[in-house]
């Protein structure tokens, strides 16, 4: 078998397991209604949780920045790409997050990979929740540090792993705060206490929590002593890019050692201008209104699910999964929903564990009540086919 034939065999194996994924063709802004593969549908597959991806004021901020400074930064931050806009945004982020400093990254994935590979090494220990995002997993792999994978949200497992890692040079405890495929929350206050009691650095991925939870949308860990807090602009803020908020010395270390920061072109200025304007919106009264509206929609949807005899989270959030199990069945249900005008993408391995394929409903503050009701009506029509 040739090298190419071997690679094509991998593709055939994906087909055999119902796991080959092809991006859908989407047209229009990421709002509550979009065109999917040529069909108009209610959008429950976007991480645009606050509905800001096409906000007029944010678009205007990006356009103004383009007119004044152009688009691309044209270099890495450590060469000539360290523009005033980047520094201003980092200062605003640190003020908003209540930390000494912040550092911009080009995506949440690059941030997590950069943090762990910069700070940890083979002599250290990383302790990670089993359902952490792939970027944290890959960051740990690049660090080449021994990794203890703890059962999901298992405080006893975290403590046992910390005790077992006493001989390590450095210890890192890492977790998502809001898990974007399961819609549940880590007990980060209790995990943080364990981390600091065992002299471990505590890294929390708030990608799907910033903008939504906490005072001024600062995240689930807003009032907690977290060493490194990662957040993104690609979800609730409707933009692009990411940040790490921490003390000034850790930020200096990342600035010098995080390869995904050092060796990449800086974020374009219009993207940075969007993020700055979005923070001002999200942290103010308009953000409070959108968070309250989103919470109301989540309550409506979860109440409707329970009325249909379907499971809903005990602690509802803006992501609500319906576990189906089989990958092919999940995608068939996703197509059946789309035929009824509801776009809820099926999620399969490797994004989730084998046997846990699911329909993932992501709610936005800009959904209307009738959008929620339409989704519930579609699920009612398919009720016999759901678990």
C-alpha cells in the first residue's frame, strides 16, 4: 500500500464510522436566522451568545480603525507589530479582569497551547479535567509534562492527583470553567482552593464564560484568585482573538516564551478595535440587558425540554446538549431538524467521546421567543426518534 493509499484508508475509516465531517455552507451574519446549505433556518449552532457578531457599533469601530490604521499588523508583536491598539486593549482587559496585566493571542487555541508549552516542562506535572478543551490537551502534550487526567469535575480526583505530584518541580491545575459541549460548570472555587493548598498554578479556560457570567460579564472566576485566566473574543464578543489575564511577571514570561505569541503576526487592528468596543458594551448596562435576556431564553428552552420529557441541565446555561449516542443517528436527527427550519449541529467524535454524539443547542440573546418555541416544536415532532 502506498503512502497515499494509506491516507485514503484513514478517510474510508471515517466514512465507515459515520465520522467524516464536511463544513456546511453558511451565508449571512451569525444572527438568530441564517442560510445553511441553501435553506433558511433558525441558528442554534453559533457561539455568538450575546448576538454581537453583527452589532452596528462594533462594525463601526472596526471600520474606523481600518480607515485610520489600515488592516494588517504586518509583523509579530516582538518585531514591529506591537501597535498602540494592542497595548490599549491589553490595559483595558487587565482593568476589566482585575489583574495586573493581560496578553493578546490570536485565538483561544493558540493561547492555551502557548501558556502550557511556555510554563511547563518534562519535570513538571499537569492535572487536567477529562473534558477540557482540545487546546488545553494539546498544550499539555507540547509541554511534554506528565499529565494526570481527572474524571470530570471530580474534586477528590484533583486532590489525589495533586498529592501524587508532590515531587514535581512545578504543578499546574487546568480546567474549563464552562464546558461548551456539556453545558455544565467546573467547581472552580473548590478546585482553586486545592490548587493553592498544594502550590499549583491554576489555569482556567473561560472561553465560553466571559461575557455571560460574573459581574460585568467577567466570567465564572471573576472574584476568585485564579493565576491565569484565558478568555476569547470569538464567542460572546462576536469577534476574534483571545487573551490571558494574570500578574505582570507571568505575562512577561509568556511574552518571552509562548511560541504561539512570539512567532505569529499580531491581530489586525480592526479586530482589536472590535474587541475593545465589545468590552465596553459587554461590561456596561447593555451587556447586563443581553445577559438577562439570554438567561430568560435559556429558562424558556429548558422548561420546554422538560415538558417534552427530555433532559435539561440542573444548572442551565447557554449551551444545552441532547445526548443521542450513535454518530449516524445524531447526524440524521440534525438533518431532520434542519428540514424543519432548525439548525442544531450534530457533534461527533473526536469533539466528544465515542458513544456520546449529541445535538448541541447554543442560545443567543438575540433569539426571539418564537425561535425557541419553533425549536421545541421541531423536537416534539421528532420526539419518538430522540433518546
